[in-house]
């Protein structure tokens, strides 16, 4: 049995070396999609992959592919990947760990002169975060055909700069067609961004499923009124209706717990004034659960609550479901490769549901895929204080290496 | 007994003539303080007052004073007044009725060659609405010494233009010192902006009191978190705490009904995102009641609720009371003059509490004052659809005339 060990310290150093690109005073990273910081880290990644003997190619939306040849050039490559872009006040680990652990896997194989049966492919996806250009997981969405290419290129940021302009301005519109690249399987290492592994003292999460998500835009239509002269019983207060619905949405999520979550993240009152009863409120709702039937139920209950609450105070609440992603179960063979890899190193392991969406969820739509989680300190993510330990990062890279090798060996048989 | 009749049609025509200055497509008026529309209506007012034989003077914050001489130049003038500025999407009556009814009073006296014992003074206060420059009732606040002059001049609008720059740009910084102008009494006619007169079929509201007001800035401090990966029980959701407090504030106001009101009019989530549990929310609270003791109780209950709600979901709610206006009872003699005037014309009358603040509330702090209300259709105000009938506007002007004459006769005795 092979006994390859990745070098956790080398991985850790590279996380901190690249973390300087867009590094913030609080120890986080600001590396918005297709910004100059994104260009710098892409340049770093391309140079590093080439130094490891890979050929690097880039497609029309900037997705980067580092290919390490295998023994059998007729086999499809086994892929690893994640993303190097960050939230505006993001951390050093979200996405980055998955790409740099892939680099570490390639380095370890080189150091030990290992030739895999299949080629290996390490991918840096463009715009996973969706902060500058919405929606998120854009690069893998375009690659897998879920998002039409022309729509992606036409997206604009808040300053009116299009994706197309931005990608040319950093020179990362590559010649490869988007999506026309067969792959055998896809593995993604990521920090958990949640609390379970840490709370239960486990090192590796074997991700079996990305939970389903539904996003809603909501509006409440009431009647603007003078806050001083309008008696309580004459009001159609949109803010009050919004508040009651927000409270009910929380109750509905808890009722479907422990996995269901619901979040009212945005509220806007266009004509807000301290002495005006709000006539119009808009807001968003995000609901998630591993089971689509539970999402159906939650949605129905939220719609019923909205109707009841509006009826009680003379307002009308509308809910528009504008994004619906069904739960994505990962591939059994890929999951088995991850599980076996975690067992080989005797890591404490649990099965996980991914609360966030990831590039792997889109990839599972076209190739067998799986994900590996490592603990996030305090479950904190999308935050400059986001943290994972050197040991956990190393464990994740080790499992990524062994999962890929397990899959490679399986396909050899 | 005198039998002077104001000309309701003439008043109505002047309301509609001046309503063209800043007139909106929906029939409302947009005449922001110290804008060019404000200049135009001020020019109209000054010319009209001069055409009626008044001397017009302007003080250092743009308050305009039209003086009609009386028989006894040693007496202090009896004043009428209100404001010609409007909300951004305001109506044709709020404030405007009080000034133009004053014009109609002067015209009626001229038409009938009436010389009052005391001089009469008609005032157009600057920035009653407080929409462009905050706070509201600014001109009368400066006049009565409640607001320091240098603070008023330094206020800026959303574009960073100071009150000082704005007043010079329209040429309405007058030479009169602000506030150094003795007055015998002050009467203000205004639309009710509430539903009571219309609901009960009355024509004249004898306003006995302006209710007390307290304004709060609130903040909720929780923890930003990923909406997909943070279980419900691990959240410190500032939006949820805000929502629960808003609901409780409504309950507290109703408990102290029927007069108490409470409004959460503004909410802001600085880092709002559909997939982020909000860590920071700010909001405003406006509470009003005719009785300061009730306001004390309401404030205590709201603070207790904030503490409880924050404690339950791990957030911290702060409430800063940044404006506190005690209830203002009007002067008994002035109220009696209004009541007698309403009875003279056999108008159906009720005593009213003013839910809104008005320039008269500041004036009562330095001179005997009272207010007259006429019905607002559907209680609607701060709205382009704001409406009062020709008959009600006329009735208000008639009562204003007779109240002033009653007060003048009383002081003659």
C-alpha cells in the first residue's frame, strides 16, 4: 500500500504567500473576480502549475485548467478544483484551500515520481463568489452549460463594467471553448463554513449532498401614512407586515430543523422616513434543505403566513421565487473514494450536507463528483477572521490526494 | 355683531394657482425648502402681501413676515402663519392652507375696510417639513430659540449643500435678526392629516394640544453569518431581532391606545445580502402620546422588550432617544377665541389633539398660541393625493379670521 504524505507546512506557506495578494489589514483577503488582484493570483497559479510540469489552458470565461499527464493519454482526466476569488471582505481559505491543496497534491506526486494512470486536472473556476458579478458559481455554471455563455459575458458589476470588459482588462479571456472538455470525475476540497465538524471534533467531512436552495424576492404593499396623525387601527403598515413575516419564517425553518435554514437577509424601504408609516417594503428570503419535499412544504407555509399576515393588517405580500436549485446528491463512487481516503489516514470523519453551493454541485450535473470538508473555526466564513488550522488544511489535502489516487486505481482495474 | 365672510372660492383659486409652483403630474406639489420652487412661491407671497398693503420682511433663516398695521401701533401684532414648503411628494394643502388662509383673512379685512386694534402679522415659516434639511419645524425652531442659529445654517442636504448656501442661492437670507420680534398671540390653520374630523362628520377641530414625541435611533448588533451553512440555533440574527422588536412596539402602542402611536419607519442593513444572516441592523422608532407619563411607560416597555428579544437570540439592541418633545398644551385664551369663532359660524366642532408637530408648538413656547384643524380626506397627508374640500378650506379660513378678530377684541377691552 502506498504511503504518500503531503507537506502540510508547504501548503500552509502557499496559503499565506498567495494571501498577500489582496491581503487586508485584518488578515483577510479581498480578491474580487477579474480584478487586478485576481489577475495576480491567476499569474501565480499559472506559473506554479507550469513549474510542476503542467500545461495550463484558459477558457473563454477565464476558467483555468492545469493538466498533469497520466500514463494512459486516452483516459479522461480526474479533476480537482475550487476558486481563488474571494468575497469583498473574505478570508484566506474559502475556495483557495481547494486550489492550493490541488497544487500540493501535484507537488507530492512529483516529489515521489508518481505517475497516475489517468491524467490529473487542477481547475481554478472563475467567479465562484458572485460578489462582483452575480450570480455565484458562474465559471462552473458556464462550463457545465447551466448558464448561457452570452449571458455570463454580458453581466455587469455595480460600476457598469461588463464581465466581457473585465476579463479582457486582465487578459484572462482564454482561447479554449467553454465547456468542451471531457472529465472523468471531479473532487473539491473546501472549508465547511459551518460548525458541525468543529463542534463534534471531527477532521474530515465526507460531503454526500449539496442541499437545495430557493431564493425569493418579496414585496409588501401597504399605505404610506403620517406617523403622528394616523391611529394604529387605520394603518396598513408594510414594515409591520414584513417584521411579522420575518419572525414566522424563522419559526417555520426551526420547525423543519435541524437541517432546514431560512434567512431574511435584505430589506429595503424606498421612501423610508422616521415619521412615515412605510407603504412599501421589499425583502429577500433564502431557504435551504437537503430534501426538496421539505423545501416545498416550507415554501407553502411561508406563502400561507404571508397571506395571513397581509390579511390581518391590510397589506399585500408578494413572493417571487426567482432561483430554485434542487438538492444535488454526489456520486457514490466518488464519495466512496473520499471515505476510503479519510479512513486510510484514520481521520475522525462524519458525513456532511453542504449548506452552501459550490462548483462541485454544477460539476455533479455532468461528471461524477464529490467534496471533502475540513473544519472552519467557529463556523465563520465570508469574513476576514475565517480560519482553519494547518493540521486541518493538511488533512484535507491528504484526503484529496488519496481520494484522487483511489479513484485512479479503481479506474485502472 | 360683525358679519365678515371670507371668500372661499378666492382662497381655493389661490391654492390652485400657487399649486402650479412645483406641481406634480399626480396633482401634488414638490416644493423642497430653499429650492427654486420655494423661491418662486416666496416671491408670489411677498408680492401678494405687498399688494394688500403689508410690509414684508425676512429674517436670517428666511422666515417671512407680512405686517398689516393696526389702529394702535404700540400693540404687539397678532400673528397667523404656517409654511409653503412641501414634502418631496407632498400635497396642495399641508402648510399652504394656513398661509393662504392668512392671505384671505387680510384680503377680507381690506375688502371691508376693517382696521384691527392690533397689527396683524402673517408668517411663512422656513422648512417646516424637514425633508431636505433635518430636523423639521426648523424656521420656527430658530425663531423661538429652540434651535441655535449657527446649527441651522450649518445643516446640509443629501448633496452636501448647506442651509447657508441654499438660502443665499435663492436670495432669501433676510436682514432681520432671527427671533427678535415680539408677538401677542399666534394662530395656525392646518389640515388635520388624520381621520377623526372626517369620520365623525365635523368641520372644525379646536386643537388643544400637540402630543409629545420621542424619536429613537436603534441598532441591533448580531453576527454576520453564511445563510446556507449556519444552523438556526447558531445564529445571532440581527434582522430577526429587529423584526421581533418591531412587532412588539406595535403591540405596546395598541396597549396604550387609542391615542398612543408608534412607528418603525426606517430600517437599514449595511452589509445586506440575500445569502448572509444580517449582523448589523439600524432602524428608527417614533412614539407619540398626549401624555408624557404614557410616553415614559411606552419607552420603558420598548426598552424592556429590546433587552428580552436581544437576550433570546444573542444580539444586542441599543436605543438612543435623540429627540424628545414634551406634549404642548395650547393657550386657554387662544383656544377660547378659536372655539368662539367656530360657534359663531355654527360649524360642527370637536376638540383635537395634534398628532403631528407644527410651528405652533414651538410658538406656544414663547407666545399664547392655538391651532385650527379642518378635515383631510381619508386622513391622507404627505401624499400627492392629499385633499380638503373647498368648503372645509373656507370654513378654516373663516374660523381663522374670527379667532383673530375675537382675540383682537378681547385685547381691546
